């Protein structure tokens, strides 16, 4: 049993955060057993000069692109051709794949991220290596091999059957192998995936209740290209719907330029939208309609989309969520919610992670905020998000185990 005395900053809803000063958290094995003001046991770890928050959840990140963060490109297609594709090729070398996976996971727990939903490169061994690395470090991760079987550079393009078979093999090997690991089928996006491949993924994933992730409506040139490639569909979202890859476990990256009909499809299929503000800024993709999506009732969450996003830090993502909006003001409470409990909700894991509550897994980040005693709850939260370069993360727990 681990007992820690600390100050808890906890998301309740998208407009409410609670602050519990001088509180004891008892952790038994992987779970939070109690949260109380007093404790009989005098044997506790004293973190009363720190604040703790639930582990941050990054619902869309490209592990194999970790080293090309911040390499400047003016738009999505230049970025893919000049950075993404040549960099992903490097992970064909297992030594390189090992190094990038290790550096990525170490940096992410250091930044307070305890759950990541990950794209790797189109190489099976690189995906295997990412899982092995996550398992060794004890982080919570949902990982997939990126799939692309058409219109792709020759050095990355897969054969349709091979792409599908390798993904199924990875799913069978890794999905729920431990409490912390799951597989996600990862067709990159419609322009580089054949209808046949998407159909096969859809059928398998629905039957096996597997996660699917892809990109949708990020950039105007992308939307034009999709129209040309799939002329018989009404819109981009309908392609995914008709090919069977939408559903409650489907995570759609971006969704910036969706019309009402498309939002209706997403809502009806209970698919989720993943908002990646830093990446949208960096690649000039457009402004995510935050208020409209919130009002639509579609579940959504935040993500770094590194390396389209320049940083894997979810503190940076929270800040960018507000900065990226022109007309709508995202409150610190909202940004915090969509990087924690809201992230857990899109993954269907709100009963396990996303907040510090009795019965949930102990995914907790301890941090120091300069002069924290001066501030009330909302001031602390503001500081955490807007002056995040001064926040020092001192320890990160995943399922009760120290990973940083
Ligand atoms: Zn992405």
C-alpha cells in the first residue's frame, strides 16, 4: 500500500474542476483505494508541496515521427512528402525503431502523459518494437501499425492483403496482452487507402470490438483530392461510413472542415473526433469549430498529433486549444477536461482513468507550480496551462507504478 499526502486538482466536467488541498491518496496495487483528509497510518510519502493531476491522455500521436517535430513545412502535403514519409521509412531498421520508441515513451511520461493512442510506421516489426517498449516501461498505450496500400511512395506502400494480415497478427499478439496495452487499426487516411482495405478493416474491427483510428477533413487540398478519388460518395465522412470503419471505437483525427451532414453521420455512428490544435496551427490546416462540435453532442478530446504538432506535451496542447480559437474562448477547465476525463471518455475508459477517484487506476502526475500556495483552484489551473514552462513534473505513476 502506498499512501501519499498531496494537493489534488481534479476534473469533474468540462466546466468544473475541484481542488482538494492536503489530502491523502492510498494506492493499493494498481488502484486508488481511498482519498481522505485524515489517515491513521503515519507512514506516508509527503508530496504536500506538490499538486497532483490525473495522468494526461494524448489521443492521437505519431511515434515514428518523434524526431521530426518542428521541421517547418507550409502545408499538410508538403509535410507528408518531405518529413513524414522519409522519416517513417527509417523505422524499417529495427535499431532505429527501438531508439525512437524508447525516446518517445521516456519523453511522454516525463511530460505527464500516461495514456497515448499511437500511429507507428507501416512496418510490422517497428510496431512490435513500440509495444515491447511500452510494456517494458509500464505505460498505457493503444498502438497501431499505419496502413497505406495505394497512392503512396513506393518505399512505404503495402500490398492490401499483407497490410491487413500484418495488422491482424499484431492485434492478436498485443490487444489486451496486459491491462495497459491495446491495438488500434490505423488506416492513415482515405487518399492512401483502398476501398477494399478499409472494408476489410471495418469488418474485422466491428466483429472483434477493436479500435480504429484515421484522419478526416484536416485540410482543403486533402478534401479536394478525396472528392476526386472517391467520386461516388457525397462527402469525405460518408466514405468511411459506407466502408464500415465508423463506430463507437473509431477515433477521427482533426475533423476541421466538416459540414452538418458529416457531423450527423459521426454522431449517429457514435464515432469520436480528436482535436489537434498545435498541428492545425503548424500546418495551417484551419480552425477547429470547437463550440459547434461541443454543441453537436459528439464526443471529442485533445491530442498532440506530434510530429504534425511540434510538441508531445499535453500542457502545450491545452494552451494551444485556447490560442487556436478566434471567436470562442476555451476556459482552462475545458482544456483540462478534454486532456483528461474527456480523453478517457472517447476511449470508453472513463471508469478506469481520466480523474483521481476511488476505484480508478492510479494514473497520477505530481508537479510543482512556483508559489502554488498563493493560488486558488482556477488560478492554479490557469498557471498550469498558460505558464506551463515553469511547471516541474516530479513524478508520474501509471496504474500505481512509478514510470518517471
Ligand atoms: Zn496525425
